[in-house]
């Protein structure tokens, strides 16, 4: 990760439909990109295929690579699809039913009148108790009975589990019992993955801590196997470069760290895209953006203010809370592959997707159900061939799918039905944008919309119009921006400790804890080989008012008064008020960052007026119009054009409706502006 040793880096982002690859020579700034269909049965196959394609395009050899970065949804999919390893939980005697009890909140949006509690990832029959007790302040109330741990190991062996999660009461205040329990279990259960809560989430709240540890254990065998397979494939290609994987917090970590805490990768793919969008916007001098990453299956929306990517510990994967630091975003089931269905004379779009196979009908892989992509094809928004001419679209199949399954059942003409599909998808995404903006006190009109992903630029201007946004930025390579974001990502890790007892802010006590956490961060920097000049640490305090159940992360300051003032200001900004109640310090955290080399950005040469490669008929709400199609590769800095227009490139297509105009920035990004009414 040292910025003093630039080389040849490759980044691979595996999505539900396509695998995207970006290859960069840090010395010259030259960049090459590739896109290949994902292989759900073996994601590592597309991983290697994509690397080969990018290297062939660059005319470089695999051994020349000095760094391999990867964003993956393997852990996410294992959790969502309940396909993790058979796991057991070891806990303190008397706390066997923590997972079953859970929290009192009920998702009323889906359960208006009744609710059946979802099945827990570990049933009570696979929860084993041991005799010990750490008190709230960290003192030992009951010494660990090691014989009870050995008895637990015998019970677990009889269950034939592949992974064990260890989560003992108050282990965050004193991890000694938990660590010793894990040692005994590892000795008694060779070949079984053992993980502890203090390795994953050493913080207060028993339910969330137990659940996170269980989910980490559940995906650990699968991720360990997957990472091992990747390393084997890299080795077989003669690649000795280190493998770094994207985490949910927007940073990368080494393979060993991910093997230990694979749950950290739960939202790694979307996080990489946000990092890439922020970097591209910064190159244009834009710091306030709303990103909309529209892929084949989902849309991920994030708000970035003052160039800072916000983190949250209130995220979730499916129905399970996962309070690990992750990029603060909202994900909905709306993508290019989202299926359009008519049931009881009502049209719905998503969240079910056609996925990579068979995909949209227009892809010619056997799909017959209409998707958002098929609606774009029907309306003329997409060129006849994609991926630089390598992939032909079956226009008739798209028209047939929309006609048979939407237009016919609703009694609509073909283009009206297609526009209806897009309108529903757009409104789903607008609702998610309002969650991260309006509901958090931000006016979306003060931000620039940055759409990316394979389908993002097709929807960008339509979403902006619905939100009242007048400027849209199209990144240089929107369809592979998640891969580009990996190249811009820093090495990151968090080290936290919950205080034995929440209470008033005491700078002396906090300073001692932060010093301990900084020492752990320094050891991590050493293990990851981060140069001294590239090391950054930030101190964060999680605070709340007395009586509240949730904390707010606040940058730590030198005095109690300054810390409390920051908290009150943040609380008022979020909720509209501040209280006179005492402020409590709950948790302290060190955010450690190994800064990545600054990417070399070669300015785009000046360009003139664009020349259309062809003219196509596009159906807008006001009727069909002949629209010029531009090849983005021919654009130069300063190139400008008016809508309606279609801009085609290797990884995506941008639709510029009437009333919008575009200008190419020197960084290569296209800035689209809405003409005043």
C-alpha cells in the first residue's frame, strides 16, 4: 500500500450480472477496462477471465501485477440466501435465548396485522452454554469452568457443525474468558471455524453482538474457501501480488483479515462504487453528490457531503441487523434486470430480477420475461450492440416480452407500456434518494446526481427531473466504477472498545483507552506493511443522551466541553433539537487508514463539436424523435452537445433527454445540466 512504490494494479468487482475489471499503471496513469458475464456457480472463474481480458487489452503479462483488489458479494449472498455453513453458538449459561428474544421492533411495512418471527440463523438446539460470568464493569463474577467448555466441545462435535460462534456476556469489557473458550474449542474441534465476538464486534448490545458473530461464523468457511480459490487461481497465472478485498466501510483489507472477519465484506461491492464516484466528483471540483448505482439486480443510493463518505453502524443484510461500520447507503431491488409483472391488472417492477442467466429477453440467453432493460430497448434508448460491439441485442425478443406480458394484459400500446415500466422503476429509486436526503435534513436540489452502474446513466436525467436536481455528472467509466473505486480505496480497519459502564465524558479515561486502541492500530499497520508516511488515524466517540438507546459517532476532541458541543450540534442537525439531559460516552473507536497512492489523472485533450455515428428513433413522452448517437471515445475536453442525444461507450449508455445539455470536463466526466424552463 505504500505510495512510494506504484506499479500495475488490477481491480475486479463481481456483480450479479457482470464482472467488471479495471487495470491501471500508476506510473503513467494509463487505464484499461474489461467486462465479462458473471458465473454464479463459480465467481472465481469470471474473476480470472476478467483479469486476462484487461491484461490482453493492455498488452501486459500477469506476473507484472503488483496489486490485486477485489469487491465481492459472496458473503452477502450467503446471508441473504441462507446458504452459510452449519453453525453453533456458545454463550454464557442463562443466555441461550438471546437470539430468539431479539428486539421488540416489528417490520410493519410488511406485517400490518400479524408477524411470525423469522427463523434465526442458529436454532436453540445448536446453542450451547458454558459456566462463566464477566460483570458489566469487566470484573470476573464467575471464573470460567474449562470443563464446561470441553463438554460443550463434545456436544458440538456430535452436532457435526462446520463453524462455531463464541459470544459471552460482557466480553467486550473483558475478553479473557471468550479467548480461552475459543482456544479450547479450536483444540477440541480441528477443522471447525471458530470466531469470537471480540474479534468481530467488541461492543455493547448482546443481541446485535451475538447475531453479528453468528453471521460471521456462518460465512467464514465459505469465504475462506473462496479466498483460497482466488489465491490459487492467481498463483496459477504467475501472479504473486497481494490480494486485497473491499470491506463495507469503503476500505480494503488483506486476505488474512477477511478470513478472520468475513462479515466485514457484506456490502463491499456497493461501497467501492461510492468511493469511485467521490473520487471522480472531486476531480471535477464537486463535493456534494448523491450517487445512484444501478446494476442488473439492485440500486444503491448514497449521499456524500463535503466529499466525505459517511459510515453507519445501523446497517443490515436482509432482515438481519449487522452493526459493523459500513458506507451509509440505501439498497432497493431495482436494476436493469428487474422483472416487470402484471398481477390483478397492476404493473409492478422488481425486486425479483432476471439475473445473469437468463437475463433480460434482449440479451438472447433464453429470457422471456420483460425487464427494465427490455423497456429501454423497446423505446430505442440502447444501441443495437453493447460491450464495444461484442454483445448484440435481440430487439424483437424485447418487444415480444413487453407486448405479451405488459402491453397486452393492460390494453396499452407497446411504447406506453415500456414507459410505464421505467416510470415505476424511477419512482422506486426516487423514494430511496429521499430517504438519504430529505429524511435526513438535506435538500436534494443542493446536490449533483451521479448515476453509474451499467444502467445508471440511462436513468440519471429522469431521476434528476423527478427530484428537482439540475446537474448530473456521468463518470468516465460508469459501468465499471465499482472496479475503479477499488483502485482509489484506502486500506482501512476499525478498533473499538465499549466502556465497562456508560457515563459522563472523562477525557483521562478516554485517553487511556484511545492509546490502547492506537497501539492495536499500529500493530495492524505493521502487519499490513503500511509505510509510516501513509498512516492515518482518527479518534471517534459514540455518545448519547442519558436514557437514549442509540449513539451518534462524533470526532473526538481534547476537552469534554468540545466533545459535548459537537454531539449536541450533530443531534440537532439530525433530529431538530438538543436536550439538557446528561451526555454519556458509550464506545471509543480508532479508524485506521493506510492511504492509497494518488491516482495519476491524465487530462483529456481538447475536443471540438461531436459527430454522430448514427441517428436512431427514440420514443419520448411527446412522441418519437430522431436522436443522434455519439461515441464517447471521440469526445475531448470542452466538447458540448444538446439533448436529445444518446452517448454510447464500452460499459454503458447515457440517455440525454430533450431540455438537457452536456459538456465534457477535462477529467473526462460529462456534466449534464437542465435548461431553465
